C-alpha cells in the first residue's frame, strides 16, 4: 500500500498498524485527515487533532483525543462500530450523518469519499480555496468567549445564591 505524499513516513507506519488492528482501510483515515486538516497543516490539526476526532469549540475533553495515535484509534473504533462496509458514497454519507456528525455531513461525506477514491487510485489530493481556510484563531476566540461566559454564569450563580 503506497504512502500518500502528504503523510510523513512515521505517521503512515502508525496509521497502517492501527488500521490493521481494526481492519479499517488506512486510505479512509488519510482521506478524513486530508479533508479535516490537510494532515495537520490547518486548524486544530496543527495542535494534535489531525482527523478532527473529538474536537469541537468549547469542548472540555479535547485532550483525551489529542495526538496521532488517539485520533486514529478513536476514528477506527467509530468506523468499525458505526459504518457499514464496503466504503461507498452511500455508506460514508450514512456514517457522516449518524455518527461522525460534522456540521455539513453530506458535503463532508462527498469530500472524504472523493479523496478516499483518489488515494486508492494513487492520486494525491490538491488543496483548494474552500479547503484551506484556517479557522484556528476563530476557534480559539470562541473557546475563550465560552470560557468567559461559563465563568460569568458560575460567579453570578454564587453571588445570587449567597444573597438568598
């Protein structure tokens, strides 16, 4: 199985080993990683969420899924548990809607499936304008605002509770 050009050798070795344990096609994992973060070059991928697995703004459990091994293992478990095989567009759409739950599941599924199909044929995906927008600063701001409001609510609750 040829390593996609965008994945470092050490990462590909880890991905194929983990995927082998779970009987998941490593090209499917690579397709998710390219779609989500261009294999760690964009957004949350830069800080450890290559597949975007378990990452969403405001989450308090993100570190549980941080790092290549946790990302791939978590995604593989979810794929084995929730996705019908073989890997077809219809099955990927069903998986995206019912399990992966991206913000736009049908578009996510089409993109991931197209990338997967290309990788299986030895074609490396190319960046496009719609794929390369880096939202990491926006995510950081949202997380900061969410934390601020959580703290504010807790403080107000304490304040009003003490007045009663």
